[in-house]
């Protein structure tokens, strides 16, 4: 049974002293991404509310000199040396830095080992850190809430998500502004039901701003709408680029592309060096076929080629141009820069699929699946590949997994319908196509109408295809295959029916004569129908 989420009350005003203290604590433990994120949220609060500039100092510890030396080594990425400085650590902060630096050093080793197996059949889907179990033993059962974050991290890496969630909930109870813990908690959630269960277990006050931000992040990861929640948080964090980015992502996931694009462009204008989520912006421009803007921003972001998000932007630009080999080069570069970056593997799979290299596409999608199971594009991509390989039972399974995540996605329902057709499950195919039409705002899906018309031999559906294509296809001499076939099928049905309209059949066949890209078999069929129609007209008193 799916858990229900209790309605959240309005958020409390942010505690500035707590935010400032946590920023210093995060920085002292070298959780730099979380520290940077929280600093960004602090600056988004209006200056009048931030006028209290009380200084925050951390308590000095006995091992402060060793801690300073270790931090310096970590800042230049010498994690093994940092661990050596803290080999005799006893204080909580020194112990945290000691274990965390050992973890970072082992992560680097795992990535190096991963790349030594590039292009071999022995390479695992993602880097394997063989030290995590030993590090977990050092913090298991800790009472320190900072060390609880590390315990949760190691449990997550060991695949013990349920235990990780319990530990992380205890950690955020005392350290609600530790954004690293919230992000890890989000990674532990793979479905809406799991999200509902975790939200109802949150131990901190349900009005804490960090709790709302966790909800926003998780809802977006699950492709669920959260733009109204973003608006609520923007009351206090007025100029937060992170909240604006999440709002844009939410708009994009519900199909409000113009609104999402406007927000992304305003963020880039205000923060030209901020690359967070620009990969989502590039996907938005890609599906909008806006090559000019894609190329414009890709040129701007080329100086950041060491960021995977920039590589995605450049790769999407090449993909829209049809230069798939160059796109693949940048998508692979993104995976090399960050081997656990799922969007890069997904787009790599798309690029291979467009090149009809279905086996390489499947491998890319499966690597993405080892990183996250909550992105519907992975399941949909695998369904497309297996259908192209005529492995229809596999394709059906993956389409259904994608549908469970995103039940109103038109492409998934269309793919399901096609798969059911391949399996001769006509009634299921018709139901899937109808769901695709129901998910479309104006039922303006000529391909779906055409497929339904072919299954039902329905004159109404064929004429709906003709109506939609006549409006959408601006070139009056080059038409899509569904448009051409529907004109011929509709003409034939009019000629066969007892109450058929022969005049309309003649109009449809005359339109075929003006088209310059009619396939030979369709042209022969249209010629035969015109001859038959003329014979019937000659033998009839009127037309």
C-alpha cells in the first residue's frame, strides 16, 4: 500500500546563525559542495534580513594543528597524505576528516582501476570501491551526527539503503542544514511510495526550510511537480539560483517548456559562470529543436570542458546537428570526468540508438541504471532498443517500468502500443494508443492516430491524421509518411463504403499527385485507385 504524505505547514523563517554555523562546520570538514550550496542560499536572503553579522567561531580542538595540515592536503587533493596527518586522530572533527580523506583516496583508486579496464569486457558498470566495508566498520553505531553522515554514505555504497535511510534521518535531526546528508537521502529513494514513507519519518520540524528543499530536490528527481513549493521557498530565499533552477526543472518535467526556458535564461544572465543543471537546459533546447540557442550557449560553455554539464551541452548541440560521432565523444568525456553521472550515460545511449548501434546503446543505458533507477528515460531507451532488436518481451518489460515512473508520458504509451502490436495484442495496443492521446493536450498526435486507424481501419482516425498534418506540415509538396498513407487509406475507405463520399476520395487522391516524396508502392496504389475511381464515375450518372 502506498504511504500518504501529510500536508506540510508553511515553512519557518531561516535561522541565519544556524546557517552560518553549519557553513563553517561543513567547510571545516571539507564537505565543500554542501558548504557552497548553503552559502548560495544564505546570499539569496535579502540583505535587510541578513543584517545580523554576529561572528561564528568553532571550538578549538587539541588536534587543531594536525587538522589544519590535513585540510591543506585535502584542498590540493592529496587525500592519502591528509589521512596520514590524522592517523592518531581522537577528536570528533579530526576523526571525521581522517575517515573522509581515506574514503576520497579510495575513491580515486577505484576510478583509476575502473579506467584501466576501459573497452574491455571485464570493466564493471561503475567504479568499485573495495575499502568501503572497512571504513564502515570504523563508524558503525556512532553517536556523532557528523559521523552518522559518513555511516549513511558507506551503508548506501554497500547497498543497504534501508539502514542508510535510518542513519541519515538521525543525522539530519541534529544537523538539518547538512545538505550532503539530504542529497544522500534523496539518492536512497527510488519511487514515489518510498518518498512518501521517508517524508513521514522525517524527525526534524516539518516547517524547517531544509526539509522543504529536500522535498523539492526529491520530487524533481522523481519527475513530480514541485514548482508551487519552489514559489513558497522563494519568499524567504528570494534570489536563490538553486530554487529557480529547480522550478525550471519542474516546469520542464510537466511540459511547460517556454516557462522553463525563460527561467533558465534568466539564471544564466544573472550567474554566467554557474553550470549547475545546464545539462537539463540543453535537453530542453534539444527537444525544442532550437539549434541556434544550443550553439550559442555551447560556445559560451566550451571554456568549461572539465565540467560534465558543459560536455553535455556541447554534445547535445552536435546531436541536434546530426553529428552523432562528435556528440558521443563529448558524452564519453562527461562520463570520464564523473563516472557516476547518469545523464551522460543516458544521452550516450540516445546517440548510439540514433546511429542504430543498439547493443552499445543498451550497454550505456545499463550503466545509467546502475547509478539510478528513477529516471524514466533509461527504461524507455532500453525498451526502444529491445523493440528495434525484435526482442518484444524484453521491450514490453522496460516500457512498463518506464510507465510506472512516468504514467502520463506520451512517448512511453506510444512505445507500449507499438510493442503490443508486435505481439499481436491488438486490444492492448489500442488502449495504449488511447492513453497516449489522452495524455496529449489537443490529441494532436498524427502517428498515434495513424496507428489506431490502421488497426481499426477507421476512416475517422485517418481523416484526423490528414487534418493534423495539413496544419502542421508547412511544405505543401513534402509530407510525412502517415499523412501520405492516410490520404490513400481514407480515399479507399470512401470508395469501399456504401455511403462513401467519392468526391472527397477524389480530393484526397488529387492531393497525392501534388506530393513529391510519395514512396513508389504508395504511388502505384494511388494510381490504381484513381483508375478505379474514374471507371466508377464513368458508369455512374453523377459523382
